[in-house]
């Protein structure tokens, strides 16, 4: 039964990804020097995610629309990023945005919270 549920969950996840790719729209346009500064700032950010997770897809879609090239780290079973997420954030839950600033690391969970933070900071 668990195998069937995982299969259905993954199938729906990949269907959501396909719909996202088809309906994604365009990226936010910025002056080249402004985009370069944002890109530099984003080197301290990373998104822990599962590829077929609908909440991760929602977060990646917002990142795309805001033109935020944040490093994506796959936290699937067996990946080194999964252990990083557990040790750093305290739990394995995705999406999780890791923000490193001023020698501090913040682990932000919840897609809506992540998107709101990114919109307020970079829109």
C-alpha cells in the first residue's frame, strides 16, 4: 500500500512540475548591475527541496518569477543535503530556505513564509 501511495504522490508531483513549466510566465527584469548584486547576495542562500513536492514547486516558481537564482539542494533519502538539513535545521521538512548572513544561519520552513520573505526582500 505504501508503494502505491508513494507512486501516486510522485506522479502527481511530476504532473504539477509539468503544469508549472508550461504556465510559468516570465522572469522579473532588472538592470544588469542590480541583478548582478542580487545574484551575489544569493550565494549565501540555498533551498532544500524534493523535486516532486508541490510546496517546493510553488517556492521554485516564485523564485523563477522573482529572477532569484538560489542554489537548490535535493534533500531526498541518501543525499548529503538531507543530513545537512537535519543537522542544521533540526528536522527534515521541505521546502527549507537556508539564509547565511553576518555569520548567522537561519533555516526558514513553510513555502508561504519563504515566498513572502523573498518578495519583501527582492521584489
